[in-house]
C-alpha cells in the first residue's frame, strides 16, 4: 500500500535554531501534501497545503516565514521550523493526497529547549 | 472558520461492549468523512470512510453512520477490545475540490478495560 515516510521521528533542538522535517511518498507521486501540528491532548490542526512546484498555502494564523515549506519534487515535501522556540514544541504530521484517499506519516515529535 | 467537533471527550467501556463515538460537523458542503484511530506518538490510522450519498457503511467490527439532516457522524465499534484503546477522530473533506485537506474534529479518547 501507499506509504509516507516522515523523518525524523523525534528531534530536540535549542531555541533559536532551525529544524527540518521531511515527508516522502515512497511508492506513489504526491502532487499535494499537507502539514498538521498537534499539541498534547488536542486534535490535528492544518498548518499548510504543499503543492509540488508552487508556493504552499498557509492556514490563517500560521507564519509562513517561520514554517518554511518546500515541495520541490513529487515525492518530497519538507517543513523547516525556523528560529524555533519552546512554544513550537509539538507533534508535526504530514499527509499526502492520493486519488483514493489520504496517507499519513508517522509524525515528528519536536522538542525545543 | 467551520470545523468538525465531537460530543464527548472520553469514553470508557468494558471489553466486549459495543462503543459508539459521536461527531458533529458544521460544514454543510462536506461530502466525504473519515474516522481515524490514533495511538500515542503515532500518526492517524484509517478506520473507515463514508461519502455523503450514503448513510451507513460497515467494515470489520466497525460501522459508520451519517445523518446529514443534523450533520452528525458516528462510529460504532462492536465487541470492543483493549487494543481499540486510542483517540478517535472524525475528519471531513470537500472531496469535489482537488487537493483539499482533511479537517479534524477534537477527538474522543476510548479506554477499554478488561
């Protein structure tokens, strides 16, 4: 079946540094990918829609200069959290849109110290 | 903006009981709904989906019911097992629009005791 690989599964970084999270579709091409953020005991909140070869579309309240999204190929989308702060600590999940449904990555636990 | 919501945040059942998890959605344009199961520290796992031209769909031990009149969705789990303990989310999508994201509800924590 369709698999989305998300890496890393967890990362700890210092305040002020940047962290890149990768989302790869392993056996299919993903024209569109989505990035979600999930705080503890809360739901998944859509951050942005990533389209291959074009600029991402960000949801209201999500800073595009802080959460940089790149979707340079049909199998890879990346989310870079720039100048990370402790309040950015969260669980980040990517998803790919396929013809017959959605596939989710396993998530990245980001902890900013 | 509009979002999917849930009636109950937690549900505790005994092993073998049937579980019913509810969801209310507010976007009348939504025509595709999915239930997901999420275990701690993992991504959402697909359970079952339903389109708006249906009011019921059954899978293995699970049934999804859709009531468009009152914008209500439910997930029924038969003979609930300890392995069913997780957080359950409903999600909605306007499938007619290509590249449209899923919008998730708040989630219900299902706790199954043996």
